[in-house]
């Protein structure tokens, strides 16, 4: 006996996912889709080019698993649905109808129609303030999934307020309240993240829009989803999915033969509309993460947008100056010319890494210098209060050292 899920992309049937009682998860692209787009086209993921054969590789399992939350958030979903830990297929059966990008997974062989359930202010406040306990409006179910370890809720903003995306309806915003655990390693993390994201935008770095909002007695970071635009889903995948990496391996190992960033530049980057521009944008984003001390810039915190098999770099998201707040967060997440410790990373590492992608040293120097100047100007435009003033000083100091 085999369990089967239907796989949809932009509301169109892409294929099926099967979970045998023994063996690996299987992916089979629809014959019509293969005929329309051709073998080798990468509609779903860089790691999963289209084929008319059944796929049961680790890349399939890793792609699907990376659609799901991590850590305690995932464990809570598993407990709610009485699933064994690690049962990605079982969990996607429950919450795969609204995923990152344009992916939807359903038991039914018809696309989900979805509906928005309007929420009162009181209902919205309850849902947000009860986190990390997951809750839905009365009569509603939890059916949406997004990667990451932070507690969050996915809602839809309408002209009339907030709504609950039910049965595969499209969410538009991610709401992350300040953690209530007194033992969290970084207090006021959402305020730091909002500041870093505001700095990115002020510096000319494409970044997801954020704002701080209060729900009852909880301050929350409200993030506008960049993979939802004009009432449509944009397909995206994170670097872990593109490279076929397990979520548990999101931090780059030091013994990998080629850096992950070079594999992105030499893989999906070459299938961009303009590969040279892709490399420049990638270096800008990596430089910004280094400048702000983002000690969490791993493979799940960079993403790609896919448009009919053509790749582009997604805007910045989940950026926070955690290394400057707590020096134990010194792991950059990605290797730059063999180094990933923020205590030692410098401009030479950036340039050496970019040269490995095929950029000339002068081109890389120009991009780093432009990014540094953008951040310097951005620091003059963003609000700097007592909380972030010492962080801003560290950013400026590192900016000087990179030139």
C-alpha cells in the first residue's frame, strides 16, 4: 500500500509524491508537464530537474522536508497530528496545502480552492499571543507550513483586516511575536531583526518588508511575504533545497569540496536571466550579512525565485545582527574562502570567495565597496535608538575594515 499526495505548482498539477511503507519518498512528474516543458527543465527545484522517470533520491526527500518547520515548532505539529518524529510525508498531508513558494500538496486530485476566514481583532490577538502554542480560529484547522525554528503564524492581510487562510488559501504575512521564554539567548530579537531589515532596504538591498505591531501585550514582527505578490504565489526555494541539503545540515561543513555559495553561483546562477548580475547580487547580499553580523546566514536563510525554470536571487529575510548582540553566534553559516567564523572573516575572504564564482577581483572589489557605501548611507537614514546604537557602531566599524 502506498500513500499518495498530489503536487501542485501555481495551481497546476505537477505530479505526485508517493510514500511507500518501506523505502524512499518518490516523485513522479506528470507526463503532460514533462511533454510541455521538456526533460531537464527545473520548474520545481534546481535539485529536481524534470524527468519522465520516477525519482526516489535523497534530493526528493530533502526538498519536501525543507518545506516544513524545524525544532520545537515541528514537534508541536507532530504531536498535534499524532505523527512519529521525522514523518515529513505525514506532516505534509496535514499542512502541505499552503507552503513556501507556489507549492501545494493535497490528498485530493483537484487543486485546493481555499477561502479566507475574516478574523476579529480579538481573534487575531488570541492567535498571536498564544504562540508558541499553535491555535486556529474556532472551527478552523492548521493547514499551512513554513520553514524555520521561530514560532510564527501565517495570516492574510485584507482591506478589512486580518484573515485566516483556510483550505489552501494564500497567506500574505508572517507574524513572529517576541519569544516569552526568559532563557532565550537574545532578548528583543524581533526588534533587532526589524532594524537590520530596515537597514537593508535603506542600503538598497532588496529585502522583505517588516513592521513592528502590538497584539495585546505581545510585540510582534510582521513580515510581508515576498513570495506573494499581486494576489499570486511566486515560486521559491531556499539554498538547502536547491542544493539537495537536509535541513539539519543547513550550516556548511568545513570539509565540503566546494563552497555552497560557489555551487549556487555555478548552478542556478548560470540559469539566471543574467548570470553576471546574479553573482553581483549574491555578493551584495553576502557582504551585507557580514557587515551586520548575521550569525545565522545559513542555507535556509537564502533563497531563489524560480520563474519558468529561470532563477533569480530572492530578497533578504531573517537577517539579524545576532553576533554583535551575543558573540556566541559567530558561525556565519556559509564558508567564505574556507572561513565561516565571524570573528575572523574580512574583506579578503569576500574577494577570494567571489573569484571562485568567476568574478574578477576588481569586479568583486567594486561590489563590496558599493555595498559598504550603501550601508553607510543607510545608517544615516534608519532610526537608531539606545537598543541598536552599539550595533550600528559595530556595523560601521566592520564597514571600514572591509575596504
